[in-house]
C-alpha cells in the first residue's frame, strides 16, 4: 500500500523548508516545491529560499521562482512575461522608487573623468 505523501498548503508560512513536491495553491495558481537554495544578503547572512515550479499565468510555460519561508509572494509569470516594472504591492512600489532614485543619483554623481 502506497500513500502519496503529498502536502498541500495555501500560504507561504514555513518554519522549516518544505519537502520537495509540497504543493502551494495561491490565488488559483499552483506551485510545486522542487528544492531550496541559500541567498546571501548584503549584510552577509544567508537566508534559505524555497524554489518553486509553476506555470506562467500568461502563457502557461513552466518557470521557476524562489521565495523566503514566510509571507513572500512568488512570481506568477515566466521571466518573459514577468514585468519587473510593475510592483504588485504598495510596499514594493515604494521600495522600487527608492531603488531607482538611488540608481539615478549615483549615475548623475559619477565623475566624468578629471
Ligand atoms: Zn509566460
């Protein structure tokens, strides 16, 4: 007798990394955990990320994305249809604006050779 140990969750709220094949249903989109990786933060600490496989909400092509263990939002589209210019949350928009402002300031302030 074999019982598939398929686990389905409906939110990204893990204490530890989910097992491979854990299924995440998020707003009608299905993600399957395929592994994990470590992400080095600028301050030097490593955060574990869950690597998911899903299908693009736009074209249905499989793609992979990664999230943190808690409360993050995975991509809903493949890299081709993913629009980095369109942040979904207000917080994300603010962060993006700040990032762009810094980027332009740095560019403007760069010495043009002297
Ligand atoms: Zn796509």
